[in-house]
């Protein structure tokens, strides 16, 4: 399967809304544009993998740490870890690789939560 990432990113403008672009074994490959803050949340059974393609993603953790992830860097958040992703008022483009059953904001439901994943 051949996928052009620029073409896929041009198909949406929403922030914090992941879109599925492919399947890899029992995982979805997703793209998202993010800007501002997402809520604190955790995934009990799934690790999360963030691949930053443009911009700088910031990730706060409950232990007080903040990590910045720049283009070309990957962050893997272990299951049962409660992160809060955010940006410094810039749009960040991400690729996510997650098990198919991963809920957007874990068990937390809020106005930012995407409950129906879409293919683009």
C-alpha cells in the first residue's frame, strides 16, 4: 500500500481528530493535526506511539515531567500512564500507530473526544 502523507493531511483541518490511513497487523496507522491542549487521559491496555512529522508536540505527565517531541522524533507512552498532549499555539502534524481498539481519550469522554474513527 502506497500512501502520500501530504495528500492525506490536505483532506482534513480539524485539530485533535485522528483519521485512519492504514492497517498494520492489529493496529491502525492514523494521522492527526493538533493545536492547543488535549485533556488528561490514559489507556489501560494500550501503549501510544506518537511520530512527530512537523511542529513540536509537548507532553505533560502527572509526575511533573514535560517532554518536547520534535519533527523526526517518536514518543511511546506506556499503558496506564496519564499524559496530556499540547502545543505552543502551532499546528503539529502527527502519525499515530495504535491497536485498533484504542479509544481516543481512553475512558474519559469530553467535547474533544472522537468516538467514531474515519478513514481518509
